[in-house]
C-alpha cells in the first residue's frame, strides 16, 4: 500500500510564494498568506507599512503568484505569460489592486505587473497575454514605492516618513583664499572710468581692470606708484593699505568699495576663460566662439570626468536649418562675508542670445523653462563646472591669477536626509517652477 505523497505542484507554488514573502519583508511591508485550501485566485495580501516607523496602514495589494520552471517565448529582455480567462475575470472584478507575480524557481527571479493597469485596453484583455520586460518589471525590494502608490488612495491623507538615509551636501559658497596683497589709493584728474580707459588706450598704456574710481581717486589692487599707473594718477599722493582694513571694515562706504574691487578682480580673473560679464543682467557667461561652433568644457564631477556644452546653437523646431537661439552657460556671482571670511556665492543660470551676443527676445521664457526642467543633479553639475573655472591652477599658457583665488565648495555629511526623487514625484510643474525661481540671494545646498 503506497504512503501519502505531497503534490510537487504545491511545493513549486509554495516556493514562489516564499520568494514573494522574502521580498515583501525586505520592503518592510507585511505579507498575509491566503488559506491555501480556500483561495480562489489570490495567494496572499501585501499590507503597506511606514518603513520608518513600522506602522501598518490597512492599505493592501492582492497577489497572485505563478512559479514556473521555464518562461514562454523568452529572450534576453522579455518573456510572455498567458492568463486564464476565469483568473483574469476574477482579478479585474474586485475593487482592490491585484498584482501578478511570475517567478522562476531555479534562479529565484521574479517579475510583476499591476493587473488592472496592464489590462486597461480591450485588445490586451482579448489576448490575455502579458509581456514582461525583465528590467522594467523586475520584482524586488526596489518596488516598494510603486506598490505603495498602487495601494494607498491619493485622498487617504496618509503620511509615510522617509526612510532614514545618510546624505552628503555641497554648498554653492566658494571661500576666498587669496585677496590682493595690497590696496593702493591715489588722486587722479579723471572723473569717470571711461576717461581713464580712453587715456590709457590713446597713449598705448596696458592696464588691468582691477581698480575703482571714486571722487577723482583710484582705489586699485595694482601698485599706483609704478608705471603705467604713474601716467594716470599722481604718484606723490599714492598710499598703500592692508586689504584687511577693507575686508573687515564695518563702514558701508568701505564695504561698497571693497565689493566693487573684488567684482572687478573676478571679471578679470575669468576673462582668460572667455567668460564675460553682462552688467544689465548681472551675470557672467561664456561668450560665443568665433565661428559660432559649440564649445565644450571638461571638468571633474562627483565620480568621473564630465563634459558639458557651455556654448552652442539650437535649431528651430519649426524651420529646418534655422538657428533659433544660442545658449550660454552662466552664473550670478555675489561676494558675501560670513564669520569674518569672504565667500563667492555661485548661482548657475543661462544666457540666451540670438546671434552669440545680442540677448534673445525670448530669453526670459527659455530661462524659466529650462529651470523648471532641471533638477538637483543638473544644477549641481553646472556648479561643479563653474568651480573648475574658478579654482583651476596655472597652466603653460595661463599664469596664476595674482589678486584672487577660491577653494572648492564645502561639503557636509549628514546623518539624515530626504529622498529628493520621492518628494519631487508629487510636485506639479508649477510648484517646481516656483521652487527654482526662489530668492537667488540665498546660499544653497545641493545633494550629492
């Protein structure tokens, strides 16, 4: 007389359910198995829990498991599964989300679809066939967010605390590590900066731009007691001062003069990089190449060398072959004193021109549009690109700049952080646009 035997099909089915349970528990959700003797097409229920606190939500997803030895019509990227008509009718009839999970017992790989979402069209319901993409439909613990969005009604009012995670931030403040060694002040017969430049050009005098003209006095980072400055001011009145007298001054007039001098230094520092300053817009941007061809710049990103087009043409979407505008990488730079140290605040942006120089008529709309699209990583990439320009050391063809230098942005490691992708998923475009157009006068932190 033969003894009792276990049904191998039940073992295979249970192995698939066990795999699903392990994956669900790694998500920090609950798995409630169905009564194996009484289930009629649902093998278990996933209950969504707050991954941070463990609190159960009573929001569920029903699960139908199919554990197979081999997949049908399998390729490197996909395979097929044919649903039974009665099963499909049952899954679609209820008011609870149902997912179908197909697993292969030999490799313990699993794939899933949301039944009601997948079979929305009459064509799919008629075919009863599911095509699983091995990348997009992989069922593992990274599916936790998708399952939560499937189970929790939008109007449920439930709040799930973000999963604890470490976060590294980078500031858009670059500390000033070098100031002019001296500041000189001397009287001059000229009343306007344009007169100084005209006299210098007319007499073949080569002068730098690191100076400020105030009340017929020149305040400069250059030695005004030496040629060619002796041709532009009275050397007998020239006085030398410690730049710290201006850097630490509380007097508003001195502060204003020092900020203007630093700004002039910054303009001259960036000039060899083909970066120019637009006074009206108060931005620095890469000027056009001579033949208006794209210009690319390599810079070290977070983990590897990156490459960015800092100037380039963009064709019209309506007229083939016509250049609609040129886009220039740009930034707003503001010097700020914090705890007796000076910093340059770098706020990346763009300049749009019609011909490489003249501002495009639709520049404001294009700037607003690209800022709505760009996220944290894109803006961080621009910041790192500008950091490379501002901190690059001397080269064979470009000597070290004498009057100004910066350190790379400060980085901060935090014990807790927020998943930006999860938060931004629920923001509409208008809200994001408002966020990107916030007060540009404030320092910002970017997530690494």
